[in-house]
């Protein structure tokens, strides 16, 4: 909460810190000057007058002259717009200081010297320059905040687009399964539709959140595997193991489905006796290891691989877990292994 407060008010706090430091320095300077009797009234009056004058000059430049210069980019115009009011204010400040000193019957030669005028001018210019630099720092903060917001919006939109691509891809595969079951007059068609309804509910509602419970993602995968078992008439060995504690663990939704789809699409066929699939999810503290291993179809049965699913998955991982994942694939002679390790 305190962090949010400082984040929202950092510009104001930056200015406040500067003026607190300046007042402290100025108060020390006038109180430590030798040969001068300082009363509380005189001390307070000097500080208030100097602070008011300095803030008038610096914030007149900060809020009026600098914005006009940044808009028109005319250095000479800015110089004359600044130097004329500045000279008038310095002159008024010098005469006001002398008038107040005389009102208190204080005759101090310092306020009538050229050195006082030069020092006052030089100090005020330095303060004006420093506070002006704070405006550029403020502009940089705002620009950086807008840049980060635009970048976050872009990444969020890209992530939504990538997730949207999963839905038609999944529906296409599932409709193929339904077509096959309906064509073969399978009694499991109604069960497939029921499971499909559960999966669609997860995809439409739950997957809209940045993260979901890992248990829900596993349930989604189990429903998908059930559909594949029905399509393959339970003739293909499918092993699905979950190891470790998966309760209360959050994960990006639909991050595991690509490997699973590829395993059944490119590695399993009801016409191939030796087809098989092994899926393993292992949790070890905050490390999640997901591995899918499947048999390979014979050359004549292999389907063309587009690679779009893996490209989509890799990009989603880069957006959701930057620098916190490793993605490996191993294409062997008789099997294909895909492994994903994520630090949650």
C-alpha cells in the first residue's frame, strides 16, 4: 500500500524533498553568518520571503515558460520570455529586502552590495534550472509509464489472440472425433458431447483468467484423453500420471494441450498395433515438469506437421513465464518426447 502511495505521488514527493532540503540549507546559511543578531521574527521573515520568491520564479518557469518552449522549440523566444520577468522580479526582490530591513531599523551593508544582487541572481537561476530538470524527469516518468502500459496492452492483446487460436483448433479436432463416432454409429456419441460441453465451459469461462488452478487444467486434459479413448475404442494404451502436490497451484490456462493434441494427432492410430501415449505431470515445490511421450506412426500414416501449435505455445510461454521455462523436444526413431519445465 505504501509502495502504491509513493508510486502515485512520486513527483510531488520529489519536489517536496527538494524544497525541504533548500529551506534547511538556507536557514543554516543565514543563522550561521557571523556578526549578525538573529531573532525568530527576522529569521522566519527571511525564510518565508526567500522561499516565496524562489518558488514564484521557478514555478512560473516550470508551469508556463517551459511548456511553451517545449511546444514551439524556440530558444530565443524562451530566453527573452524568461530574462525580462526574471530581471524585474530580482529587482523587486532586492528593493523589498532593503525596505523590510529599514522597517525593522536594521542597517546591513550586505543587502546594498553588488555581491548580494549577483549571489541572489545566481542562486535563483540554479534553483530554476534544477526544478526545470525535475519537469523533464517528470516527463520521462510519464513517458515511461505510457510506454510500459502500451507494451503491457500489446502483450495482453497478443496473448488473447494466441489463446483465441486454440479454440477453433480444438473444435476442429473434436468435431473430427464426433464425425467419426457418429459415422460409426458409436453408442458413446452422447458421452462425447457431454464431455465436450464440460471442456467448452472451461475454455469459454475459466480460461479467460490469467491463471487457473492446475487441478482444473488437469481435469480438462483428462476429459480430452477420455474423448481420444472413445475415438480409439480403448485399443491404444494411454498412461496419465500426476505426481506431487497440485492443489492450490496456479498456472496459465491451456498451456499443456498442444503437446497432448500433437501426441494423438501425429503419434497414434487405431490401425497401428504399437501406438501408445504417456503423459506425466510432476510438481516439485514451485517447479512443474510436464512431459508427453508418444509412439511414431509409420511413414505412410504420418500426417503433415504445420508447427503452428508449437509456435503458439512457445510465444504464450514467453509472455506468461519470461525466463522461467524450458521447452525441449526429442524426435527419436521410434518415439517423440516433448518436455516443458516451468518455474511457477
